[in-house]
């Protein structure tokens, strides 16, 4: 099993070298590119003001983050969740840049660039010349965006996890279709989020219609011994 972590940050601005800070970080565990359901999430006191233009994007103000832990308090837990495998993010250089700026303030080693897997770069390779923001990719892959009224690191991670499955072909790898015989129930795992499944039981009418359809086919492989 190959473990990776998909993560996202929200910040006070766009330039860590100008003193902008991380205010939220979220991460999801992936096994063989599919979410396991394990996640990390923290809101962070940035120890500075939050400009209005940043608040309009993610919805956080200084009042929302009053009393939250500083990055120094969550760094060890975050790095423990990251472990040493690949790190997946959308526009990954941005998120790496901010986390590495925070780690440097604590005299901790930076995240190595060879761990970076950028889904924006993957999307540009697959859809050159097309919009490849997270919103655009969600619409392209029919991922529900109804809850995304502002940027939110944990929600963005969950949306990106579904997009990442599509970008990497993970939907096919994660599909489990089991049918023991013609009368058996079929369990279908549909990727709409971590560990969600829907059980489908065919009706007698559906089974009869299926049998009638097979009877019209010469030597159908579905009835092979």
C-alpha cells in the first residue's frame, strides 16, 4: 500500500516572505491514491492581522481565530500526520511555500520539494488551455460544490480528493463489484467521499428483464459456466 497525504492551507495573504501566515491547515490520508477517512485539521492564530481581502476569500477574521493555537503548537502533530511520503496539493508550490516559512520560524527542516505532487500541474497536462481551478475541475468531474461558499481547507481537501481520484484514474481502482450468482445482491462502492457505499438489491422484475435480455444473446458470456 502506498501512503500519501493530500493537504490544503488558508492564509492571511499570498506572500509568505512579506510576513503572511497560515491560519488553517487540513490534510487527508490517501492509500493507493484513495482517501481512507483519516484526516488532520487545525485553525491557527496567525499572530497578526488578517486583511479584509483575505477574509473575503476564506471567511476568517481575527475574531474567529482568537484563542486558537499558534503554529508552533500544532507543528509536531501535523508533521507526524504527514510522515515522510508524497504530499498532494492543488497549486502545491503555494502551500509548500507557506508551510516551509512556518517551519523555518521554528528552525525545523523544510518539506522537501521532491515530495510535492501538484494536482494543478496534473490538470494542466490533462486539460491544456482550459480552466483548472479547483472549482472548474469539480464542475468538470460533476463534484458537488454546493457547500463551497468560501474557501475552507478541510472542505477543499475533500473536494480535491474526489478530483484527484478522477485525475489519477482512482475511481476504477477503487471500484468493488461483487456478484456471487444471478440472484445475489450487488454491492457497489460509489466514490462521493471517504468510505461511502450504497447497497443495490435488484427487484424480481429487474432480474426477469435481465434474464429475458440474455436469452436474446447468442452464447452470452455472463452465463458461461
